[in-house]
C-alpha cells in the first residue's frame, strides 16, 4: 500500500460491464486493491464480456462481486428494485466511504442510494448520451433533465474521461463546475513495453500496407464507413499493395461481411473476430483507423495503438481533437463522412514513396508512443482517482 493513502472502502456500481467501460472498472479496481483499498463491485451479469468475466472469476479472493440486474433503458419498476437491492447490500456490507457509479444507469442508481445514506458519490459517465447523434431532441431533453437533477442533488464529483466530456458537462450545467474532474482512461504501465513493436522496413510487395482497426461492430463504431472508405481507397490506388484488418464482433458483423462480399475485395479485407488480447495483432498494423460516430473520450483502442507506435486516422470524436491533433502526422476527419475518411487514408498511404513509406509512418508512431507513455499510464489514473476519494472523505 502507498503510505500516503488512507484505506478506503469503495462501492463500485457498474451498469455496463463490457468493452472500454468494463476495462476501466477492471483496471481501476485492480489498481485500488494493489494500493491497499477495499473494493466491492456491483455488476450486471447480462452485460459482461469474456474479459470482465475472467476478472470476476480471477479476483474473487481480493474483490467482493455482487451481481445485480440493471436494465439499460429507463424502467421505474426495474430501477426501483435495483435501488432496493443496493440499499440492502449497504445495510448488510457497509458502511462504505465512497460509492462510485459507472455509466448512465449505474451512475444514477449509485447516486440515488449514496444520497439516501449520506455517502460521497462519484459518477463516471463514460460517454454522456447527449453527445450521441443518434438520439432525438425529446430524448436529449429527458436525459439532460435527469442528469441535472442527479448532478445537483446527488453528485459529489463527476469524473470525465476527456476534456471534451468535461466541456459538454459544463455546457449542459449537469453539475457545478468545481465538481467536475478530468481523469483520462489509461493503458497498463507494463503494456507500453509489451505493445511497442520493432520497426519493419520491408517493401510493400513483401508485406502489404496494413490498415487496422479494433471495434465492436455497432452503429456507434460505424464499420460500414471504414469498409466503404477502404473500398474507395482501393479504387483510387489500385497499384498499391494493401489490406484492411478488423478485429472484433457485434451485431453488425454479418452486415459488414455482406458489404465486403459485394465489393469484390474479400481477399484484401479480413475479419479476425473477437480476441481476448490484440497486442500481437497491433504489431502487424501499419496504420490504425477509427471510424466511430461518438466516444466518451480517447478510446482504449486509440491509446493502445499509440503505445504500439502506430500513426492514427480518426474521426473527430471526443478525446481525438484534444489528444491526437497534438501529435504531428495523425489525421482527423469529420464524423460520419466515409469520403473524407477515404481521402485521409489515401494521404497516409501516399505520405512518402513506397520505399520509405513505412519509415515515415513509424516516425509518427514513435511520437504517439512517447506522448501516450507520458500521459496515459494506469498507475497515474488510479492515483488521481484515489485523490478524489480522499478529498471527499475529509
């Protein structure tokens, strides 16, 4: 335990336990335990992915896990049952020093119960739904109203995972400005060495120029835009040896496969499915691509790509503007514009003549790696979160 830490008993309430949100909770919980704190994780079993399930199975001797059914959509009856069960848990297992809610629903239930017990409450939205271009004006109004009520009556601190998310929270006046803290997502410290690949200077006829992406095949990640952009790129540069590799799965995977089959480029576009780890796969990429329509902050896939010394082409989602634009060579494009994405892929592919292209790309990648190592270490993210907890205990 860090001698500067006071032991804190933390109750985590997690509405969604997969993807980047699940990874955030896993890394933070493990970091807290390593610093000597006590952690109870209330999680929703029907939302877990394989990585979170391994976390639950492997950490039971250090962390208390409590399954709780929480529906993602608003449901007064279901939400009330979740609140009652959480109240019973606190009566039985408490007291807790801090209750920390993750995601909109997990955060809402955590803050309501924390208010009932007079406990300090921390809320990490992991993407305010009001930033999504897919919700209607009526939905936006309702969600903003709920967040304002909870923000003003039941939120001790809101932790935003990017400056962009913090600015949106301030713009919508969800909580008092002095209650918002920015603590970015992060990469495990040791991964900076694990992910950093040795430079490969071979010609494109030895190994095609590889555009890579890791994603959940969902509307948010816009896989059809990425595939469409690569199809346009192949038409514009037919002489260039290149390929697109996408790692992940999800509800739009079958649709993406049909899009590729219709394009006639099945030999150039590969789907590798879901992987427990992408570290080795990142070593095979030359350029990392993000086609998302929205994000909470700089995504884990972006940070891992930076740690792996890859240049990045990304849509201007939360986190990208404030981070990727700071490193010369990365390219940002408007959200929802496959044509602009294709043009940016072409800029990367023609950055230098084919004989020196990889060397030019690797210079950008090295700058990304250096920036990420300085700013996105998990140990620092955990330390800053502990500081928030300690300030609320005083």
